[in-house]
């Protein structure tokens, strides 16, 4: 999905590119990522104890329709912007 805008699959309105901020690590907003597999949960640490290599993470991009509000989320393949 190299496009920055596209038609909405629900109403044909204009989809605008954005992201879903992740407020982890001291409430610093950054784009979310997709990670393969199921999350590992610890007894006290929940998901915070899980280790993931950056090479295993794929940035996610969200597209929101300016007309109806529908949102689609994509994990773009490597090399796409």
C-alpha cells in the first residue's frame, strides 16, 4: 500500500493515512508494530517482559475514512513506504 490515500471500501470516501500511537516505554508516542506469534505472558510483568527483535517487527499504518470513519490497519511489507 504505497498510496497515502485511497477510496474507502465501505462508502468510497477518501481514506487518509495515519498511525495508532503506542504509548509504552515512559509514555513516548511512537507508531505501533505487528509481531509474529502469540504474546508471552509473565506472572507479574504481563506483556512487558516479552522480548522482540526489531527485525521481527513490522510497522503498522492505519487508514481512516474522512466520510464514515472506517479504519483499516496494514502491516506494510519491507521496502514499502
